[in-house]
């Protein structure tokens, strides 16, 4: 399966991920490519249409989740540079450049699948594969624009720099690529997403590694959340959740808290044990080796903020923060699989499974959308459902929040804390604050906090071990990670600084 992926990439490789000379590739004959001549081979091709790069290692230290553990902690370049919002041009695993490269390789896979479907005559028998390819293309471009461009704002999207939206596999290496605008990228994402949603099925051997109907709906929920399309967020979140109620959420109280660290790790990103996981990916990454010891991660101050002694119900969270002292504080989420490539030399590549889409996110997206539409009773029902499986010994009779509880316990005293492109109604503001606060805890070290920081244009202050303050103001251009130098060298415009 890997050979299929890289044989195709060698021929249709984008300039962004080009690592050999032009002549070497253009002199290659097509005869050594795997022939894609069946539905089964297209399905195999689509295995590689999901980015095998990790974004958590470079997004988490950029967010307001990151503290400074001090000089005694582990020093890792990507962790340090991103904590200070510096431009990082390293090409190693766990860097923005690696994610960019892996993302465009995945897009090339999706595009090749779409072309191969047409070459085989198309038709309804290819609907499932076409749907998956379109969703993969939409999702990967969405992640790229979310990371390397400004947050979506309809007032400026037609002039804000987007990312290249690639619609076909390339047979030349020096193609003419332009970034387009955020509005154009979003329009292409929406087109692919809505077409893919109509075609996707659940017919996979291991569904969690693919876009199922639920996973596609969870992606749509996130996409429309960024656009402020609240009813669409509600509709797609409801489809992503299905009819399982709290039973489809990650049950930290009953399934995680009683278990050991290792048992929690095995369950968190499991493709079979955890019903909350809708889409996961195995990415080339060293993150499992350093996330708990990296200097700019969860220190004691951030632990007390993100995992306080009592959550919004007044009861303790079900989470256990592991580690002795703040040098090692962490929540068990990652497990490395070392893929041996040379048995004799015992060498290989480390892979970590990352959770990309979950029912927990879809639920809280829906709660935020309900609040924005003034449907506060529905919003509180979703908030309580989330708390019910993540609060110690939760008792609905005494611990369930009322609308009035949210209004007082999550009152926002800083009027400019959240400043997205839309206005948040006064009655909705405590509910939005509640949702974002809960998400911060639930998705700690999943990379999602940065997207909320960016979507709501939050100012972020990082304080180092010595008490020095570093500020990322609202609207700061460093919120757009810099375009990789290799892409810039082929004419892709850099982000302003």
C-alpha cells in the first residue's frame, strides 16, 4: 500500500514536496507506476489521502495552554520556537514544513484517485471512493488554510491570502501555483465537502481511519463553526453524534479514571475501543517521546487553570494529571508505534496515532451554535451531557447546570476577551465561554485550543520561567504560520510579518 502511494507521488509530486532534481523525475517513465485499474486499487490509493504529519507538536506551544517549566525541562527546538511564535523553517518531523509537505502529498493522492475514477469511466459504482477523495481534499486544504492563513472573516476573506487549492495531480514540477484568497479556498472546501457528504459511505474494514458519514459530518460541523453558519453546525453535529447520547462520548469518569496510565493511552486513540473517535491518523512523529518533558508544555500554573480542582459543576474533573512535579505533567493520549524498516540494523520510523475528529467536539460545537442562536436550553443540555462523562461521580440531580448557573459561573468580565468576526449576544457570551473552557480541558494537547484561540481572536500571553511576558496581540500576523521556505522558493507568497 505504501508503494502505491510513493510510486504515484514520485510522478505527480507537487513542487512543494519535491526533493529530487527536475530532470530525475521528468526523465522517469510512467511504466514503473502502479496501474490504478479497479475500485479496490482506488480504495488502496485513498489510504494515503490523509496527512501523515502531526500538527499538535507545533500548535500546542503556540496556544495559551503552554507554560514554561524552566531550564531543567527538555529542550526541543520545535517546542521552543513555536512558544515564542517564531518562524521555523526546519523540515524535521513535527514541524510546520513537514505538515505542509505531508498535507500536499495527501492532496495529490486524493486528486489521483479522482482522476483514476474518471479514467475508469466514473459512474455510481465509484461514489464511495469519489466521496472519500473529495472529503480528504476538502479536509486537508481546510487544515492548511487554518494553520497558514488568517482566520476566516467574510469582511476580509476576499483579500486575505489563502493557500494553493490544488484540484488535479501534476505532471510537471514547475507548475504555476498561487495562494488565492481565503474566500476562494473556503468556497472550494465547501464545494468538495458538500459533494462528498452526498456520496460517502461507511463501508471500510477499519472505519475510524477513513471518512465515514459521522466523521464527514463532524468535519462539516467544524468547518461551518469557523464560518458562523450556526444552523449548519447544529445539523451536522447532530448527524455526527447519531442517537447514542452520552454513550458516544469519551467517558473519562468510567472508562479512563479507573485505569492505569498505559491503559488510558491504549484507549485514547484506539480505532475500536473508543466510540468517541470518528477519525484518526497514524503520523510520522516523535511527539510521544517528548510531549511530557518538553519545556513549554503543561506546568503547574497551567495545570491549575486547565484542570482545576472543580469544574463548572463545582465537582472535580475525572482527569488525572500524571507526572511527578511540573517537569512531567501530562494527560495520557499518545503511544508510539515503531515501524521497523531494517530488521538487521533494527532501524525504522516512529509513528503516533493522533485523534482528528470526535463526537465530543461535535457536541460542543453544537452547544456553541445553540447559544449563538439564543437556544439556551439546548445549549445547556449539551454542556451537561459533556460534563456527565467527565466529572467525578457526576449526579444529574445535583450537578446538572441551569441556564442561570452558566450565566453566573461563566460570566465574562473582560469585554474584549473574545472578538471573532461576528458579534456574540450578551446572553450567549457566558455559554460561549463555558464551551471554550470545557473544550480547553477536554482537548488539551490535541492542538484544538489554538484553533479556538485563533477563531475568537484571543490575545495570548506567554510568561517564561523568569517572569518575562511575551504577548501575541489580537490580529498579530504571527497567527498565520509562515509559508515554508521551499514553497516560497517556487513563488508562493510569504505571509506578512
